[in-house]
C-alpha cells in the first residue's frame, strides 16, 4: 500500500486532477481533495514543527490515513494546504509516501489566487486578510521579505507564496526516494502520455484512452486587485525559481 500527496500552490489544476484520479482509479483507492483544508495551518506549522497549531486535528488526520493503509487501501490527497507537512507524513506513515509535484507559472498562480481574495485587504476592517503564507512564518525560505512585506502588492505577495512552495519542494525532492517523486507541470496536465506515466507511477495499469479536458474549478471569480505582471522582475529570488522550472519569456 502507498499514500500519495499532491504538492502544489493551489490554483494549478488540483481539482481537475482529483476528478481525473477519482474516476480512473479502482475502488481500493480513496482520492480526496483538501480533506482538512486550512486546518493544516501552514503559517503556524512548519516541516520541523508540524504540530504547533491544530495538533489534534492533524493527529486525527494522520490516524485516518494510517487506518486506510492498515485496511489495505491506497490514499491520495489532492489540494495544496498540506505542503508544509509532507516530511512529517513521510516520517510518520508506515508505508511508501509518494509525491505528485504539480506546478504552474507564478504569474498565473498569483492572478488566480487574486480571484479568491488572497492577500487582498478586506473591505471591512474587522475582517482578517486571507494570507496563504508569510515571511515571518517559522522556517520560511525567504525571510528577508519581512522587511518589505507591507509595501508589496497582493499580486507580489502571491508571487512570494509561489516561490516559497517551490523552494520547499526542492528541499523535499533532495530527501525523497527518486521513484516516489513525479513532477507534473500544469501545461502537461491533460497530456495523455504524461497521464499514462502517472498511472505507472501509481502502480496502476489503467489505460488512458480519452481525456475529459473540461475545467474543474468551483472557485471561479474575477481578480480582486490590480495586476502588474512586470512586477515579477523586481524579485530575483522568484525569477530564479521560475527560470529553474522553465517559465521564461512569454511563459511568464
């Protein structure tokens, strides 16, 4: 038995991937999408301190997954809030833990998150800002962003969040067994040959004959703040990660 997590920023096809896997994998697989959502508390928890906040919720979720393994079932978790807990699952679960590393270019991710009000100051002052991550979080990869955080636009903060996830993914990859890591760029998400390779990665012999490319996004909307895509060029750390992943020139 094995457990599979999708590592991503969100807004890059996790809902579509959930639907695809849920309709293709046999009954011995349980496919979920963000089962505990932001209870992962990625700002308060970290890879080295995964239980600072919501420890009982997280331990209960771990026990739930472990029960699936003991019941000889496979478990897949799509979504994004688990990105800081993958090392913890790797250490705690008594089975192979596999990663589908799903990534998309930073500009499109940040634009899409603006449709969900990410990092946008609320209209009413008593409401809190929807922050996906913060450079003051424990074990942040780019803590120097604290100095300018209040001056960044919501779009730039989305770019920062994107880079944090990619940098953490790089750390995970250096520690993960090669055979348990599958990289899936967003632009290849509906490529039949790539999805066939994904089935092989999951040790499943399902043949992919046709693909429903209908978008699966229940969180549609319009961008809730202004976007200046050229602002990415103010951020060498983010550009470096974008370059490493192949998002260059017209791709950004």
